[in-house]
């Protein structure tokens, strides 16, 4: 366990019936960094965050947040962090400013600062012109922004963000990522979960890859890429495409692993670049045309696929959105 | 003190977001008035005697209408997580929810009292006891609603369950006829219901009639009901939050 971690987790375990959702997690997050929890849906990311913010009790293990034991001193631990859950769950009946003031009240912000902080956050998040608009009338991106603003109203030193950009359009997600980068400038420690590899690469100082409740590796995005730099990557665009093609390609010597990336296939191997002719010949004998072919430097996505064996396509799939009720 | 303040903020938000909406106000007032109108048409002379029951029913329906669904509703829209993530004790959350419901019920009860005073040319026999009876009845019914709300998973279950308790209470709690005139088995049920003590306390403090029990006993039983219902709700809520 590293010293000086503002978040420290030791031996976290959680089981739901037959499923071991989180299995003996150990990690530490440094002050001021953006720490990403990267994994496919069902990997245990949200369960970990829920245990860290006191929504779930772990079956075993302990955690300290800003020096407070989350089990023995949950109220103090909660006071010192902001949490943005996966769903934007502010109160639909209340206006933007009323939602922020309500959060300030619940987190014990002095009364004279309620309005000032609410206005300041609305300005920072470009929502000032909608200050009196009801939350239920906001777009998904605006709801997400206001939910993050609500988590910052008591000026926490740590912010937990669960899948911050899931369900947002490209522009909305881009805007939100720039908001998260600005938080780092203000020395806020950010713990975020995501299943978007590019998002982790763009935002995070360090990334923990979690699969089936276990952390496989923790490193910087560059460090993770370094770990697979000996691996060569070849991307082809075959026609027609079928799932059986992956198995066929993995039968070729030098090809260690294959994965779909949209309508293309990536092939990994120590010397897969040398086998291009052989690969093309094999595909031709099968009657498969190649529309494009290119060699690539390994990306974080490639490192992820290589280390976890999880298909990159599975990572791109969004979780089904919850059906909301009123508000 | 900090926790009490937070309970107050929760109650204030609930009142603003949920309670003062036309459907809730009309439902809280309409049903008791409909019942009383039905009895008035049958026996216009004895209607003033029904006024404590009218106030009691208004308290029951106005406090429980939202209290019984507020937790399951907020769970459904994920807003309950907001409160659970905040630095607030679970008991404070329930106290805040109960406080909002009780405050709404108290307001509705006062409104009904004014109507009763005007319609039947009545005045409070003992104003202080009347206000204490009103207040404790509101909290007892609010925590009954909260208990239902934490005990179910879905909003429709809460509505079904609250009617399962409320509708028999209307007829078994001495609102329209004395509990002692019912068969013994129904008397046992009647004496287990907080509305019985609420109506008995209101009858004594509003009309000055002799009650089933001394007024202070009614008050103590209502107070005990508040504590008992709140504690049970807390135990269930604590268990349920780990299942979410």
C-alpha cells in the first residue's frame, strides 16, 4: 500500500448471491490525480464506488477517504467527498439553483454562502442562464453538468465520478471531459469509473484495469502501452465479416490474439507485421476481400485487450439506461 | 442540532417538491369530506359529533398519502441515493421525511378545524390539548406512512398497502361509531390502531366529551406509537439500504 493516498483501499470484497462482484481489491489514489477505474460492464466498478461512498457495506476489507475510515466514520468520510452517481439524480421538481442550495444545506455549508456558491457553480458550468429552470426540463448533458456541480457545492477535495459521460452525445461528452480536466487544475482528486478506453487515456493520470472484480494492473496510460510495446498490431478491413473469421485468423502462426473494432479486425502478435503476405493469402483462399490494411503502434485499447482478453467491442457497449420515473 | 437542521431541510424540500401539489391537497381533504357528507345525508342532527373524526381522517389521509410512497418513489428515480450519499444519519433522513409529512398533515388539519368551527359553530374545548393531539396524531400517521414506504419496493405496493391499513381504520377507530359498540374481536383491532387514540383525544379536546380513555393516556399512546413506528421504520430502512 502506498503512503499519502487520499483514498486507500485494502482487501475490499463484495458478493451478490453467487456472483463475486469485487474480489480483494487493493489500491491507493494520490492527492490531485485523476485515477481511472477501467473495465467492462459488470466488472465491479460501480460496486467499488458504492462501497467507497458508503452506499454499500463491503463483506470484507476497509477503506480510508481523506484519512477517515469509511466504515467507522462514514459521516465524516462523506462530508469530505463529492459523489456523482451514474444517473443524474437531482430533484426534477426543483430549479437548478434550488437543487444546488439543497445540496449545500445537506452538506453543512454555512447559510450565508449557499446562494453565492450556487451562483458560482452555475457560472462555472455555463448554466447561469438556466438557474431558475426546473431540473426535469434539462437536456441530458445539462443534467449531467448540474449533477457534477451539485457534488462540488461543499468544495470537496475528492470527487467520485461514476461513468460520467455514459449516454451523452459526442459534444456533451467532450464538454464534460474538459470540465473534469479543469477540476485537476483546482487540485481536486478525481476517482472516475469508465468503460471507455479513450476516455481513460485522455483524462487519467493512472488507470486501474478491473475485470470480474479483480484489478489486473494499475499504471499510467503510457506505462500500460509500454507493457505491450513489443506487440505488433495489424488492422484489416475484410469483406464479408463474420465472427468465425477471428478463429480462422488466430490459426495463423504469429497471430496471438484478434479482436473486432467496429467493422475491422485487429491482429496482435510479436511479429505479426512480417506475416502480412501470409495473412492476405490465407484470406484470399477463403474468398475474403481486404478493403484496407494498416500497421499500428499499440494504443491503450490494445494494451487493455492484450492484458485482459476482453473484447474491445464489449467495452464500447453502453449499459442499458435505467427507465426514469418523474423528475 | 446539526442533524435536526438537516431533517428540517429534507422536510422543507419534500414539502416544496411533492406536498403542495393539487392532487395531494385534494386527496387529503376530499376523502374525509366525502365520508362525512355520506353520514350527514343519513343523519344531519349528529353531524357535529363527527367533527373529531373528520379532523382525524384528514390528518390520516393527508399525512400518509405522500409519506407512504416518498421513499419508494425517490428510490425509483434514484434520488434516494442523493440522501444516502450525503453526510446524514439514516435516522435523520427518516425524521426529515416524517417531519415533512407531519407538517403537511398539521396544516391540512388546521384548515379542516377552521372549516369545522365555521360549519358547526364550534370552538375548541381545550385549545392546547387540541394542538398537542393534532401534532402527535400527525407524527404517528407520518411514521406509519414512512414505515409502509420503507417496507415496500415499488410505489404501487406502497399505495396498495397504505389503503390496506387506512380504509379499515376509517371504520374501526371510532370515527363514525364508538369502538366499544363493535364486536369484541373488532374492538381488539380498533384498540391496536393509532387513529382510535387520535379521534378519542380530539373528541375530548374539541368537544369536551368523555373519552374511551383519559386524555393523557391517549397522548401517551400516540407518543409511544410515534417512537415505535419510527424505530421499526429505521431498522427496516437500514436493512433495505444494503439491498439497493
